[in-house]
């Protein structure tokens, strides 16, 4: 019951925040004028959104391997909690997959990265926005796990000059994580069945 109430609260807050952002931002055409030069086409921006998903996923896998190598226990408490809530109240999936990428990209890529970039350069802006993004998720032991995709999202924004691109990559990333965690038991069972089948045929 508590999870259900929490999920609806989060959904409502995110929906209101998204509406407020749209109302405040859409009329201001200069808000997204961060970079000089021509923006990528919509088609190319969408394509880079999909490419960015795989880049972010690869970066996160690399970060996970590094963390394991230095003795950090794998697994995110935030992800586990949200997955548990999603099983009880699926409405939270909309918050994770749709609203989070939209709101977080506006805040961390346009406001933080874009603001710092206009005063410094790409590298400083990307590092600062990645650190802030990781810090806000409040899992400092998994700093690299959050920084890697955040860095990729900044690159996507910088490359295409469209906030749409990191939003797409972020949406796909969150969607992938949700599907993976909701089906983790089935995946583990499949891995065990595959292992047993390999052992059987080897003997």
C-alpha cells in the first residue's frame, strides 16, 4: 500500500513538473540556444539517440567492471527499490521511463552542462554535469555507474545540439533497466537452465 501511494505521488509530482517546464520553456526559443553552428537534423538526432543508448550501456558496463575490480559490491539500491515499487504499482514505470529522462536532461544537460559549457568548455562542463548527476542519485559508492552514461548524454547533446538526443538515449537506458529488473528472476532461471544444458551435452 505504501509503495502504491509513493508511486502515484512520484508520478503526480513528475507530471506537474513536466507541465511547468513545458509552459515555462516552450515560449522561450533561446533557452536551447547553447551551441554555435547548425543543429543536426531530427532524423540524425534520433539515430544518435539510439547509438547513444548503446554507448551509455557500454560505459555503464565498463564502470561496473571497474567497481567490481576495486571491491565495490555490485547492485544499486535505488534501482532495486524502484523495481520493487514497479511490481506493485506499474504507474511508476512512466515516471522512470518517460518523465525522468525528460526532466533530468533539461536539468543536467541543458541547465548544468549547458550553463557551464557557455563559460568554460566541453570537458569541464561534461565532468561537472556528470558529477552533479551522480551526486543527486545519492549512491556515492556507484559514482562511476552514474557518471559514465551522464558523460555520454552530454556528448550526445554537444554533438547534435539537440536535447532530444540525450532524452532518447536516457529513455531507452531507463526502459532497458526497468525491463531487465522486472524479469531478473526469469533471466536467472534461463541462465541456470542454459548452464545445466551445457553441462548435460558436455557429458
